[in-house]
């Protein structure tokens, strides 16, 4: 497991470019809840990879989408996402997506490696990892550069709530957009797919809830196009629509013009 993570990080280091400090148009100031709006980390995580260069989610972080070429590619991806109205939440339970952090979900990277999904993702994105005594899986301390707020978090397992694993496309949202009719194996896949998982500041994730991009975007503006791309990547992979309002907001983050 540890060897796999080191190989993944080496690949990510090659892929990552220095982040250019350009922002994306987004919600008005104050529209996105969460601490640290506009804050930047004192120490950059240069391993963070643009979602356009990380289509399976195995490389760490969420680097900004900065160049005109990449932003055009982002718009083309988002335009592929279908739309429909959001259905009822009736019947949704977390258990409908399987036991939390399964290592045995089929069809996802890092499955069946002897380490549960949560710890796989912490190892993917964390720096200066410390493991439980006798384990090369269970992370008990790390440094996290949170892409959503730009803050650096010195995380310890004793204060577990400081870092949440965010489902970029929330499970409740997916339920309302058609996952209620999926086979159970596909729901387990979505819940444990590293493409859909991001370790982030707990308060920011709590503010997000099960919102789509029209209602919530990361407080850190320059990451909003990348967030929209990742949301679209998950939607395309799982053939899942988003609401028309969410698609319009996603396009806006990357400079696209929503269809009238």
C-alpha cells in the first residue's frame, strides 16, 4: 500500500505545474459559507494536480485550472453533462451506498489493497503522514493543504472532525438525480471512488451539505473552475445529470456561456 502511494505521488509530482494565481468568476462574496474564504496556505502543496490531468482521481489535490486552453477544455467537459430536475430525497440513507469506506467496492482505483477508502484518500493528499503503530494504512496525523479554503491544517486523529472526506458530488444529491434507481454495486462504486473524494476542512464541508454548485462553491475562488471540472468528471463517468442551475454555475466558473 505504502509503495503504491509513493508511486502515485511521484507521478503527481511530474504532472503538477506551478499554480498561476488567476481566479474564476463565481458567487458573490459571502455566498459560499465556510471559514477561510480567500485565505491561502503559508506553504504551497506543489503536488496538487489539475483535475484535467487527473481523470481517475489517483493523484493528489485539486490544482487551479488556469490557462485559456485548459479552461476551454473544462467548458467542453461541462457541456457534456446532461440536466434534469432534482428529485425527492425520499428513501435516502447513507447505507444505500454501502458500508462507509469499503475496500471492496468494484470498479474504483485503489480498491482491494488492504486499506479502507478513507485512509487511501488521506494518504493520497496528506503530507508528513504518521501511521498507527504497527500499521501502514491507518493515518493518525498529517499535514493537509485544503483546496477548498486554501488553509493548511495540521490534523491529528484525536481531532478527527477538523478534516472531512467530501463526496464532491454528494451522495444525497446523486440519489435525487437518479442513483435511487441504480444497482447497489454502482452506488457503492460512487461512494468509494477516489475521483469523487477530497479531504477538506470539516467546517467547509459541513457548510456544503448536499448542495450542488449553484448553491455552494469552495470559498477559495481560484479553485472553483477545478471544482466544477471534478463535479463534471464524476457526473460524466456515472452518466448522472445535474440540475440546469448547477450546470450554468459550473460553466460560469470556467468562463463558459450557458445556453439560454
